[in-house]
């Protein structure tokens, strides 16, 4: 006879959540709201503009699993005890969401660090991967590049960036997370649609239609209106307002990843 943990795992494995993957400040907020306005229940609430899932027990569980597994590659098997904890948190999230077999998912940037736990839980998960130029991300502030936050402190120590200027810390954090997810994708080959923040800003409707085709959904009027009023092209390449010295410092440490993703080096 199956115990409750086994029954929960079987039940979750039948689900097909939409999971937003991307480093914080990569444009995942816009993507989460666009998905919610497609009719996909993402756990976001209108009073919190970040688009993050607002079941705080669930988001805290994700951060806790990140802290416990950061030292391991994302290609290793999910640790059994933490996986059961993830399942319990998901069960509570679905109850909080009022899940009734509607399309559902979540956006919480730290999920980017634990794709192996998502894959172990949801073999049929659909990933929307958002990429943004790491030079732009380097001049933002996120908990994964903040040495005052437990996860940020752990990540920066792990990549040897604790005593570096913040823009270099944030760039290295971006690089580490993008490469970590790439390694998972190469091994797991999940069902995934990758878009860039730059494409979404330049052609929001066409880019979102690519996402809709991947999900088998129609672009709704609410989603179209949101994209046309909230997406701002001037957010592309904001790094150009920063100093040449800082940009050179960033490009020195993340140049291979920038090049691999198609981002051109800033002209001297």
C-alpha cells in the first residue's frame, strides 16, 4: 500500500505546471503577469507587482532547498528528504491556489537554481526560460547577489565573489545561474520555450505569441493590452549608461556566456 508521500508524488507527477525560469531582474515579472493574463494561475496578486508567487510558505521552501543544494550541480538527482519537503510545499501551494485542474504554475526566480527538483516532481512541466543581457542584470540588486541575505551570501561565497564590487558580484551571479540551468537543460531536455527580454521589449506581441504556441493557448485581449501598455523598449541595454571601466570589469568575467548567448561585446 502506498503511503501519503508516495500518493502525493504520483498525484503531482500528473500535473503540467508552467514554470518561469530566469535570473531575478531578467524580465520574469513581465512574463509572469503576461502568463497570468493568459488565464494561467501563477499565484501572483495585484497588490505585489513583482509577479512572484505569493504563497510565502512555498517561496520560503524554494529558498531553503536552494541553500541546502547550492553546492551540488543541478544535474544530480534531487535529494530525497528535500524532494519530499518540496512536494509538501507544492501540495500546500495548490491548496492555497484553489487548484481545480486549471492551467497553473509559478514564477519565483530562485527556482532557477533547483530545476532538478522541479523535473523530479513534474515530468510534464513546461518551462518558459527568460534570458537577459548579463550586463543589464549586473546593475540591478537581487537577493542572489546580496551578501546580507543568506542565499546571496552563500552563492557569492560559492563562486568566490564575496569581496568584489557589487556590479561584478551581480554579473558573476547571473553567469553562475545561467550556466547552471544550461547544464540541466543539456542533460534533461525539458519541454521548454526560451525567449529574451530584449525580444519581448522589441516585439512584445510576436514574442508572446511564440509562448502561446508553445503552451497551446490563444493570446487573450487582457494579455495583449498588458504587453502594449507595460512593456518598455527603453529598458534594453540600460548598461550603456554605466562607466566604461565598470563595463570592462563585467565583460572580463562573463564574456564567454555573453558571447554564447549572442550578446555582443560593448565597443571600446
